[in-house]
């Protein structure tokens, strides 16, 4: 534990954003998580949209590596009522703030938070305020690497990030009517 504290004391944490319309944002963050665990870092992944009612391949694999991954959402915005989504987002945001600020982690991944912040079908600013997300980026422990994924990252988030990668679609089998593929999308 002392070695971990020493390592943290000398490390600058970064804010990384994976955004864009292409496939691979969550996948990139999971690759980062695997690499971090390989270096002895403590990693948690909080998923803002995905529901705990489904099983995800990445969750199965990461559990074997000792990575905590929690699905805090209720699924796609068209699968539940706005009230259900708002309640889930409010709870997810409270958990995210607690986990980022508690100092227990080396890497915190807020998966699909950008998607959540971009919801326009119903109001979310009162349950997931952009200003609070920006403040959390600034207030995170100095050793913590914070990763935010999802489409439509707000410019204000990209401006505060140390790294922004934008994943673009060149070609996707979804356009040919192929649904999500087991082992690839979930």
C-alpha cells in the first residue's frame, strides 16, 4: 500500500476523452484499463447508459482481472421513460463523484457520460449538470487518470482534457442491417 501511495504522489493524472460517431470508444477505454491493471493500478469503470439487467463480455473479462465495472443506467433512451433515465443518471452522477474524489482509484472511466450529457429528448441538466462534470475534472485527485467516453463530447469537456481521440465511422455493418454482434459489441 505504501508503494502505491509513493507512486501516486509522484504521478500526474490526465483527463482523456474518447468521442466520435465510430465504434471503439468503450473498447479503447477497456484497453487502457487492461494496460493500467497490468501496471498494478486500481481501476473502476462506471457505465452511465448500460443497464445491469444485461450481461456484457467486457464485464465478464474484467471481473477476472479484478476490475470493478458497474452498469448504472437503464439502457437506451428509447427503452425506458424519461423519469427512469433521469433517476438513473442522477444516481450514477452521485456515484461517479464519490468514486473520483475518494482517492481509492488510479483510473476512473466514466463510460458513455458524453452520451448522457448530450441527451436532448428530456432535460438532464438538473440531474447531470455539465458545470459539475467540469468541476470534477478540475477537482479530481492529482494522481488520478480520468477517462470520459461517448459520442458528442461537449466542447467544454474537450477543452479541459489532456487527450481527445475522435473515432470516426468509415464503414459499419450496422448500415447493412446487421445488429449488434456477440463478442464484438457486447
